[in-house]
C-alpha cells in the first residue's frame, strides 16, 4: 500500500463525521477524506487535503520451467546407481560420499529442506552409449516432487553427430529465456548473464540437468550459487576441475551385469521368445559385453526380424562383430558412430595411441607395454593413456593395468585398420611382441638359470622390456601376463616372425611346467614346430619336436608323443648333436614313465646319463641320475635307487638347482616309504615341498603332496591325510588333471569310509 497526501478528487468518498477541533491540529472545519481501501488507518493530526490509499500491484508469480524431456524408456538394472544418486541428494548436508553404503534419508533435516549437491554422472566406464542420459532422466523423473520450483535441461552437445559443442553463452541465454526474462533485461556479457541466472534461481528448489558436457568450461557458468538447487551433469569426460573446484561427486557408470542384460532383452523381445532360446540369449549378452546401446541395437534387430531365430542372429553377430552394430543412415543408432564422437576431442597422437591399443596383444596393457607399442617415452605414453581414460575409452584397473570394453577395443582395431598404414601397424606390433618376448626371457632366466639358453636378437628400437628384480617378481609377471604372451606368439606367427614364435615357446617352458599349464604348453609348441620348419637351423626343429612330444605325453596322448620324440631323436643323431640326443632320451624316459613302463624308461634315462657325462653337463647329469634312481625304485631295486639319488642330491646342491633337489628328495622319500620308514619319507617330502612352494612349482608339488598323504596314512594320521589330500584334490582340479582328481577323491572317500566304520564299531 502507498500512502500519498494530496487533494481530494471529485469522486473521492467524503466522510460525514466532522473532525473535532484539537487545537494544534489545525482549524476545526478541516475535513479529511480517504480514498482506497486499508485495513488500518491511523491519524494523529489534521491533514490538509485528502488521504489516498493505493494497493501496490502484486509481483508476478515466479516462472516454473518444466524442461525435462520425457521419462526414458525401459532399461533393466541401474538400481545401485539410482540409489547412489539418492544418497547424493542429501550428501551436501549429511557430509557423506556418493559411494556411501546404506539407504538414503528420505528427507533432510528441518531448516535444510531442498539442500542439494552437484553430481557428475560420468566416469571411467562412461563410454558412449552406456546410458548416462538415461540414468539422469530416470532419476530426475522419480524425484520431481523434490523440485517444485522447476527443472531446467540442456543438451550441451559435447559429443554429438552434428555441430560443435554448445557455447556456454548459448546455454545460459536458453535458461534465461526459459525463466521468461525480458530480453531487454538480459546483459550482453556472459558473466553478467550467469550472475542474473544465479540470482533468478537463488533460494529455489530446482533441478538443473546439464547433459552431454564436453568440458568444465561449458558447465561452470550454468552452476547455480544456491544450495537449494541440485545439478546433474552427464558427459564422457571426467571434468576434473568440476570435481576439484566445485565439489562435484563422480559416479562411474559401467556395463550391465549378465542378469540385467538378460532382463533387458526379455523385456524388449518378450519373455517367451528369450526363454525359448536361453543359449542364444547368453551368447548375445556375451557378445554385447553388457553394453546397453549394443543390447538395444540387437533387440531392435531381433524385433524387426520376427521369424528369425535368436540363434541365427547370434551367429550373425559372432561373424560380423561391430559391423552388426552399425547403421548407415542413423548415427545415433550406430555404436561405431557413437564411439567415433569420443575421438573428436583427442589429439592426433592420442587417436593413434587409441588405434594401436586395438591391435596390441592381449586384452589390456601397462604403461611400459603401451610405451613399447607406441614408441613413446613413458611420460608421454602416460599422458596419452590418461587422456583416453578421461575420455572414458580406457579403464584403469588395479596393478597399473589399462583395459577397454571388448566393443571399444573392436572399434579401436577398426580405427587402426582404416586410419593407420600397414607399416605403422606392423612396426607397432613388432615392438609390442619384442617387449613381451624379452621380458619373458628375462623371467625364464630368473626362474631357471640352468635351462637351455636362448640366444635372442636384440629387441627392435623402442621395445624396452619390463624390469624384473628377482624370481618372485618374474613368476608374478608371468602369471599376470600369460595370456598376453600367448597372444604375442599368435601375432608373431601371423606376421611370419618364425624365430620369435619359437623363442616365445622356449621362454614359457619353465613357467608352463611349474604352473601345470599343459594345454597352453601343447599349443605354443605346436606353433613352434610349424615355425621351426621355416628356419634354417636344424636344432630349432629338434627342440620343437622334442618339447611338443613331451607336451603330448603330459596329456596322455602317447602315440603323438612317440612320433615327435622319435623324429627329434632321429634328427639329433643325424646331425651328431649329442646334447639334443641326450635331452630327447630324457624326454622319452618321461613319456615311458607316464605309460607305466619303467623298464623302457630306465633304458632311455641311462642313455641320457651316459651322454651328459660325456658332455660334462653336471646339472643335467644330476637330473639323469635322479631319473635312473626313480625308475629303479619302481622296479624294486632300492639300493641302486638310493645310490643314484644321493649322488644326484649332492650335485644339485653343489650347483644350486633347487628344482632338481626337490625332485631328488621326492625320490628319496619314495624309497623310504617303500621300505617302511614312513617318518623318514615325510622328512624328505617336507623338504621337497618347502623348496617347491618357494619356487611356485605347483605341478611337481601336487604329486609330492599326494605321496605325503600316503605316508601319513601308513602312520595312521588320518586327520593329516584328509587335510593334505583336500589340497591335492583342489590343485589337480585347477590344473585340469581330472583322472588324478578322481583318484584322490576316491582315496578321500575310502578314508571317510574307514573313519565311519571305526566310529560304528
């Protein structure tokens, strides 16, 4: 209300009550008139003229924008991520983190209602098509009641098939328009516009969704200054400065689980159709790797082919791969197109690194492996990997490993093929393969200094091996990167690097034996035999056939083993290679032993021993001495067995070959067990077990532990027997030695039967 003194207007109402004369208030005949409406009027004296009461025009109601797009369609899963966003809504006043476990409080405390936080929905797993916008909109529509003052939404087009990312000024002006600001009131300066925008939303309970951001510079001018507002930002990049300087909470968004992916397909295609072909559904889920867009594309493809069996679609996806997820006319419906948008913000060098990672051996990489692949210094390689991680094209795992989703890797492979020349690709692959070969060779030398020496060519320029300080580090590295070494051998074979194929098999030999990787050992030596046929050195073929024969024998394929071992022996004798002949006789002894023919095994072991003695090979002589002793044990000649084994034990200890020492202690333990001295047997066995655990030799270890159980059984130590054989059973199963596992399970069952019978009596 505005109170204004002034003259009475002709149409003003006139009071009929005279005002009394009060002396100081003026003449008694002054009459006051009042126009307008007032709930209270107070007069303390005479007023000359009329009193006019005017009600002020009410302020217009604040504009309540409703800019959210429609709620997203069906997508299975994301319950955990939605719950974390729920917790983030109250994290600002509760002081919790977005990853905090436990349910979110339904409402903030009194006085803090509407307090919000800035949440960043983007992370390592936030690759294109992963469902970031879906998550933001799904959460927003579930919580509209929390934002009664409106919702603002803008697509910042950070990763879009059309045009450049939206300028902040355009986005701010769009919000001012949505708030119905008079264009004449909008300043021209961006900072002033942002300040006006913050003023308009201050104190209001609003939700601001900033979708598809490419950089923090797009986002910062759109952040409100009021804690009553909540902001959701989606984007493929991590927007580090938004987290560091504005307290945004980072929400990683990864792939769907297998169950979530199956639910998505069932909901899209119908439960009856997917239930009728569960194997095809499982294959489709596996081929898509839980990627939401890929699954949606497959669902759309299947849905438009009503009469096509799911198994046929799965076979097509398996054959065509990423091509099956492409679309010629609709980029948003094409996974390759969606992924390609992430490359626009990378430098040329970063795009090259991305492409090369697609052709690297193995499914992930380390800094040093990537440096070798790309020929970059480690510092520059680290920056490139970090940029790919920031762009959600690469994910960092524990142990300094960097990995890609299978479909992203497939796209990187396509990018390398389409954008990098063949010489560039081949040079990069040669560096990567040499990195793995020379590191594996160094590891093999640490594990077994007495192994047959490998004479490698120097690594190609740029291939710097991973440093390994000791045998434990060597074994750990081989365990971690075993699959990459197998892939490196395949890559070398594909590109005709025959010497490298042979050397990789050679470098893996000790590791395969100790870890019991029998099928992998067979595969690498099969490749080595094929490669050796292209090499001029006859020793390469002899070595490859001998090792392949041994691998066949370990798997019980004796006919194949005999063929390769005879071929190796014939070639060794033809070329008068005594060392290769001795090694092959030793391998033949092992093969005959596997078949239970210790007499034939003894003959070959003796022949190997004679040749090693002539060659002055003390460690190999010790190995052969133990082999002769071992076969004497099984033939019942315990005195001859003990003599040979004790001589072997001295040589092994003198020359520092712990693996040979453990094998000889095992032989001495078996001798003691056979003559009834079971405590002495356990002493020898336990010494051997200690050595093998230190070496990480699980293959020989399990066989000795098996015999430890028999020694305990002979002494009536049933509890110890059961404990040992349970470990043996697990180790046999891990190594895929099914017949041995069945035998040990029968031994345990028999032991349990004895225990039950004793309890009943």
